[in-house]
């Protein structure tokens, strides 16, 4: 994707990433996050790539379609954006949590459960990284879990 605001290119976190092409203030909409919505979590694809995210309580969005370049945005344990649901008419948008500079990689919290986190390593390399992709409120529980057992890879 190449647009005036964001672009996709290889990321040091994982695969492709989504990057700002201009400066943004905190609280700006960065890119729409498009896809069909479901009232139950979709099955995980066998590839291990997971794009279905819970965008509001009890509502999942499958952003894996080619018409959703924002699907390349990576997870980070210190995200600079959030996925915000604006209702059926407007859909979901990645929105900046902090000011962004042109060239910054756009990251957000995938909000994974503890079970999902065991299959998804995080390589965001931020000081807060817990090594697994997991929702921020669950990270203390994961840290306790990792203290007593080695997670599966
Ligand atoms: Zn991390």
C-alpha cells in the first residue's frame, strides 16, 4: 500500500509492517482496518497468521483480506496506536496513541488471550516486551506463568 498517510514495507518486528508517511498528532486516524465482522471468534488459519481481532466486546473483525493493507500493522508491547471500533458505518480504524514521525512503524496491541499468546512470540524489542503477543491487562498473569513453565513454541 502506498498512500499519502501510511505505507507497508518490511519490518524489523515481523514480516511486513505498516509505517507512517507523514507526522501525526496523538489521536489521529491513521488507516481504516477493513474486514467482515463476527459475533464469535473465527477459526485460526493453519498458517499461524492471525488477523481476526476482537474490536469491541463480543465483536471480531477478520482483517486478513487483501483490501485491508492495515492488516500488516504489527503488535507491540509498547504500541503507538490502537484499533478503535467506530460502529458498523465507519468500521475500525488504527488511531495514534502518541505523536508519530514520518517513517515510524505503526503498532498496536492485538489483545490476544493467554492461550493465543502461547503460540505467538513477540519480537517488538521494546523495554516492556514480555516475549509473547498478549493483551496488556493479561501481561502480569503471563509473567507469573512464564516463571513456572516454559511456553511451547
Ligand atoms: Zn513485545
